[in-house]
């Protein structure tokens, strides 16, 4: 008997057996907050093309941790928007990008009865002109006050709030009938983020600008346990449409105010995407208006680098993304500043926390 095993092959075969034998049950996994729609060929609706696309503002953000110690984390945050009409960038020129550092410190607040972790937050914009676009530190503190100390969303909240605030700025460049597209979803993390989002929703509705979101992936499952987008893609092959939409669910959760669809925006696209329209706007929409939104997106989704995905979001990702080499550069510059300022105690805290990373560098 051979002593050598094939764990990767065994795992792959086992996974294939368990996942390919799932029964089809083509409705979203139920929840008390949902109104789900059956996923069947007759529920697909063709997206018709247009020669007069509306303007679309695309919003995205990125962040990365520069240094981390047991009691503070410093991150680089970047938020960005641009406006396209069809394939043409119409505003702003040059690109509108906001950068700021966030420092989140953990403190211990003790009373005679108990001790608890609290947070202090400080933001440092890279330019004076960026100050009006970054979130309020008091909102960030309030937003992370009731989460566990190791919750990773603590360090993404400054960027998330910044995206919602920047979307308000983008709204100024739009007119009635235009569209805002957030990268990801309209889901909010907590009441503080919901406050920022609902301010955008209210002003957009007054201006008759539709608020949407596109996500390349989703964790949603059908009742049969199949990934939503995979199953929708399979069923769509029973239709003749090159571009299409299908209603999936409304009200995924109390913090998700979007009406969810699956969409395909180019006949040769490899993937469908999750798409949301603000539910209160969707309820008032005709099929003609919904088609106008998706047709406008389709005109912007013909870039060969990612067929079927809006180029405006490709552009936003490129300018908002915080890359690893940038993180290393900022970490090096920060260490240099600390040396110049003789902040040896803080440097020791950082290095002590990075000992495991250093070991990985030595042994890799």
C-alpha cells in the first residue's frame, strides 16, 4: 500500500461530487425580509440598446493598512468618482480622487465595575481641499463603538463613509434621469453608515437621480444551495437574449435598501452581475425606465479588458485601489518620519507586532 496520498485530488473529487449533485430549487434562500422571485426562463427580460445614454457617476474606494500595533492602526484611504456618458468621460477632468490617512487607537476605559475598549479616531487628508470630502470623526467613533475589537470592518469604515459622502459631491454633476453607481452594494454596516447612505438617497430622489450598485460577486444562494449568479447564468442559456435582467429579491435585510437583480450587459460577457436599484425608486419605475438605466450601463460595458462590466467601475477601481507597493512606500516614509522625530517607543510597538511577518520573510 502506497504511503503517498493525493489530498488535493481527493478534495477536488469530493467537492465535485457534493456540489454537482445539488437539487435545483430556483428561488433565493428565504428570509423574513425578502420577497423572492422565481428564477426561470420566462422571467428574463431583454435589455434593449440605446443611442442616447444617460450620464452615470461611478463611485469606488480603497484602503490598506500601513502599520498596525496592538493599540493603534494606521491606514491609507482613497475615494474616487468620475462621470461617463456612454463611453465618454464627461466629468471631472482631471480625475477626482481624495486621499486621507486614518489612525484608529484603542483605549481602555475603566470604571469600578468593568473595563472596556473604546476608540479614538484621527483623520489626516493629503490636501486641504480634501477636508470637505472626508467623513466626520465623531461618526466613525460612533460607528465602531459597539463592535468587537478584532472586527475588520473597524478599519474599513472611514473609507466606506467617505464613499457615501463623495457620492453626494458626484450628485452635483448629474441631472434628472441620470444615475449613480456604487461599487459593491447599497448594504450598510450600521446605523451610522445608514445615515450617510440615506442622506444620499434622499437628495438623489429629490433630484430624480437613480441610485444603483453593481457587485461582481454575491454570497446569495438559491434554496437548492447553488450560488445565485451561477444558477442564473445556467438558466439564461434557455433564452435567446444577449443582454438581460431578471428580478431576484427585494429587501435582503433591514440594512440593504436595494431591489436586487441579476444582469448581463454584453452578449459576450462571461459573467452576470448582481445589480441593485434603490427600492423606493424601483417601486415607482416603469420597465422603460429600468431598461434606460441598464441600456446606459451597457453602452459603457464594451471595453475588451472586461466585457460586460462598466468601464466606469474599471476606471474607478484603478484610481481608488490602494496597492501593496504603495503601502510599503508609506510604511517606509512613516518609519523615516518617526526616526527623525525620535519616536522610538512607537517604533518598538510596531516592530513587536510585526515579528511574525518578519519570520515569514526570513523563512520564505
